[in-house]
C-alpha cells in the first residue's frame, strides 16, 4: 500500500485537533491580553505631585495634597541617595539590572507553588513588574491574585524594559510606590517619617524606608515601630549579603536609634498658606507652572517670627478672656502682620488668635478682611497736607484750632467730631494733632486736602478696598472707610521706606524637587508715592513721644527703647482697634476685635492692640542696634513760637524748634503773643492819661474769636479782655464770626426724607461780652439768642441764601460778622 493511500481518517482528526488547539490558544491569549494597558500611557498614570510650602529658610509649613493619592514629590534618579537605591534593589529585586523585567525562575517557582496550592499563593514580582502593576493596572486587577493578572503584568514589564532604561524604571518605582502614611515616593516618605529631604538620608533610614512597600500599613514606624525595626534589620542583612555594605556597617546601622518626625503633617501659618495657595492656583491657570510638576514654594515667611507672633497674640487674647473684672472687655480675636518695609516681604501673618476655634470664626482671615480703621488712617491725610507741591502747603508747625466744629456732609447731614477725651485743646500744631491723634484737627485737615485726594493717595499705596470718593464724607479721617490690616500695613511700609511703595510679596521662589528654578516673582520697582521729606516728617512725628503726650501721656505703651513710629486707631463703639508701628527695617501691624463685629467694652488701640505690638516689636528687634530714620536732604530746622507756629517775637513766651521742608518755613512773625501795658486799676489798656506808676507790662494772647471762649476756660489772658479803653474799632469788628455753615457750600434736599428733618445748624462765635446775638438770613431776622451757645437750626429751602450775625456789646455798639453765602438745591 502506498503512503498517500492512507485513509483520510488518520490525518483529518489530528488536523481538527490542531485547529481547535490553535483556536483555544488564541482565545486564551485574547482572554489574557485583551484590553492590556499601553506602556505609552505611563505618564498619564503618575501621581499628581503635592505642593510643598516652606518658610524662607526651607522649613515646611504645609503640603498641599492632590485630591487623589497623597504626598508626592518626584526626584531625578541622580538626586536619590545611593543607599536607598541599593536597599530597594536588595530587598525587592536583586537581579534588577540584569533581568529582562521579569524573573523567569521566580515565575516558574511561583507557578508551581500556585498549582500545588490550588490558588495563587506566591508572588515573584520584579521591581519592573511592580511598576507595571501599580501604574498601569486598575485597582481591582491590581489586588486580584490570578494567573491572568500575573501574565499580563509580566508582559507589561517585559515591554517596559524594551522602552525604558533601568534607571528610568527604578526612578518610577522610587517616585511612585506607596510607602504608607499617605507618602508616595521616597522623597515624600523621607519628609513624612524623618522630616528631611531624601538627599539627607543615612543608611539606617534608607533601609527602613526601603522595607516599607511590601506592607506599608504593617511596617509604618509611627504605628508599629517594633515591626518597622524588624523589617529594617532584614533589609540591612540583605544589603550585607549582596555586598553593598560591610558587616561593621550593618551592625552600626542596626544599633543606630531611630528618630522620627514629631510633626509629619504640619499646618503652620494656615491663613498665610491659603494666600499662597491662591497664588499657586493662579500661576497654574496662567500656564506659568505645571500642575504635574513637583513644586517647592519658598515663601517670605520667617517661621521663628511667625511662632513668636502667634504665641504673643494668643497669650494676650487669653489674658483678656481670663481677666477678673466685673464687666468683660469682650475681646476674643486679633490679627497681626510683620513686613520688611524695604522689600514688602511678609515675614509673619496671623489671621486670628486660633485658626481652629469656631467660636471666634478662627478660620476667617482678619489680616485680609477689610475693617474700619479708626484714627489709623490719619497719617496719610497729614502726608497730603505736608506735600510741598500743594499751593497752601502745611508744615508740622501749622496751627489748627482744636475746637468743636460742625461740618456738613455731602448729603447735608451735620457732623460734629469729638476728640477721644471729649475735650478741646485750642490751637495745636500738626505735630501734636497727629501725634496725639486729635479728631477735630484731622477732620479739618481732610477738609483742607479733599476727600478725593485722600482716596487717590490710598489707591496709589495699594489700598484697593476704598471705592470712589463720592461714597465717603469727612468721617473718612476717623476711619470711615474699611481697609484690611495687610493693605493698611503695606501702605504704612511706604512711610518707613522713605516714601517708596513696594507693595507686599509672599513668595520668594518656586523650584522643582531637583532644585531647578521654575518661578521667581519679577517684583515691581519701588514707586516714589510720598515725598521722602514728607515721609520722614510723618515718621518723625509718629516717633515723637512728646507729641503723643496730649493723647496718650508720656512713656505710654507706644514707646520702645529705640526709635519707632507708631499710630493707633479705635473705631466708634470699640468695634475695632489698631496699632501699626515701624522702624526703618521692620513693620508690625496689629488688629484687635471680634470677627462678628461685636463691640468690645472700653478697649482702645492703646490698651488692646498696642501691648501686642510693643511686645512683638521688642522681641523681634532684640539685640539689633537702634536705627533712626535717615533724614533726607532738603529739610531745615528753625525756632518757632508755640500756638501759632510762626516766627517768634520778643513777646513770645514759649518756643521750640521744628523741622520744615526747605522753602516752607514761616515768613511771618507770631501774632498771638502781645506785650501790652495795662492799668490794673481799670483793668484796661493803659493810655497817655494813665499815670506811669500805675502802668504794668503783661503778655496777653490775641487769639481768633472762635478760640477765645476756650482760652478763658484755660485761664489764659486775652487782649480783648483788656481792650475796652482802646479806640481801635477794627478789633471790635472782628469779635463776631459765623462758625457754621462754611461759606460757599451747596446743600441738597433729599426728597426721600421728611423736609422738616433736613435742617442746617447755624453757630456764632462771640468775643467779649454782648447782650444778645441776632442771626439774619436774606435780610430777615432768623433768630435772637440771649446767651451762649449761640446756635440755631434752619430748615433747608431751595435757592441762594446769605447769612450774617449781629450783636450788641457792653458799650451798646452794634457788631456784625462777615456774611456767608450758601446754596440749597433739590437732590
């Protein structure tokens, strides 16, 4: 029989079996490798790196974790310590650099064990397989213990070895693997467990970290220090066995006591942290930073300064809460900022007494929340008044009458400011008015410089919370606008910095984990907003303890053992109080109050905020020599007469030296002090008929008529009280003045309010004795007043109006004031 005659039955059946086998094998391959992830997708699976925020010296303040995963920072393989790479290879994959990504012997061994056991009992994964499993497989497949998963893992590992170098694979492992404690990668593990960068790890620490991935929950040194130590010993033994370390090195490492990070997950300066986070989010949205990069943000904050500020502030607030007093001061919160005036760098920022205290709304950042400033806004108003480019420039010696005055606001409402001590102080110089924070002179100063100019200056100094000038009236001088502590302190920093505005900054630079610079703020060039001579004058006034005496007394809490300019502020009903003070090199601003606007009880800037400011300033400047404000060129110092601020005459009894911007020195002599001869018998000015032996020389004051009542209350001798015998009637013509309303003022009638309630106060000042005062309007008698105060009210009516006052003096002579013209229109 021929071979080709063999019956088909003998060869058709094997062919069918072979075909079925091939189909079965193809199906098995399809089952195993269907939907196998692509190695090209590796970058899409990397952990989103966390953002490390440090202080200026690299101390960790907070680490912003991604929404999924945990702490992660990516290092290049060159920046991972050798001991950590060797320990990882020793314990996880001793043949890492020679195998093809899979351990054939290990796979066969585990397959045999699994077959014998009836299930997948043994592993055998290389480092490359672990990378493939953890980065490319889903969570469900990753934890499954099946042969299918093992084969898919092996194929991915082999393919990865074809595409990536061994160092690249090892870097992926060391940067992406879970090390427990929400730490992914060796840098995160090093920071979490030891509080330092991986580059600083020593052999014992490398061995401990390398042993964690097998069971990070079990070997976590925070929760199971003994098991972690046992695992470390195993890793050290493998390192010695494989020749990476000597026996002596192994023994030394085993004997080394481990010191773990006492604060693995810090959150320091939380309010400051959220300011930084907002800036990072903005930089990422603008494409300046890549959210897939490891970011290390080095901020301007000085952790030591921050801790000092926090501790001091919290202790003072606790003292208020624990005080033994019949009535609580109701002080529950405070905020503080420390700024370098030269650079604008924020060295400390405390947004509340306790971030985690919900009872005081501690999470609300009171350092950046706008609040009314009280008198803390005054220096900028006086800076405008002292500007030498103004047509009617003032000087520190300019005399302001600190006398009760009624102003009319832009909506026609009468406004009568009152000093904190409820007293009038007569003629005061700008120096005393600002230094002692007198309210009436401040309002007069704002009226002089204009609300719009004050708002414009505030905007140029970075105060963005104040809107257009039409929204404010003269109460702005006393804190009628809302400004945050940070913005107000930044504006003050310009005064400390010779009038140069730098803004504020909170980020020094941003690097990746390998130290490559990713971002550094360009910084804006300093802008000369305030004349350096004016800035020096304001600082000189605010550091003059004698200028503060009227308002605060000598040697108050505002005085340090060195040159320091400082200003307080207290709002109506004690809702907020402030103290902001500075040297040429350091500024500290403090706010005290309640986040919910509850009023404090009799707590001022001097008693609430100033003690905190004083202590923080003293501590921060301890050991640093006094640094007075550097006086710029273009300032002169001359002697002037008190009260008037003009050049002294021989009659001037009180003089002092004052500083002036060159060219603004007074040219007139003092008119207030007058030396006259009187006849004590008649208590009048002596004349030619007065016997020589009855003549007596005295010094009297010739003050404006509106100041004469105040002077008599002070017991000061007035020329007018001795002038009855004079025939000079020009004096008498000036003994009557309309204090209110101001001349050439326009008032508006609001149709939304009762017309009878819209009234204008008319007030007359009288010098000398009069029997009655009459007030006239448009030629008609409006009121007759027999005794002081000479005030009346007039219901507004539209039109142009002319007012004046008349009086009859003790000699029966009629005195008449200058006429005042006003306008009344409908709104």
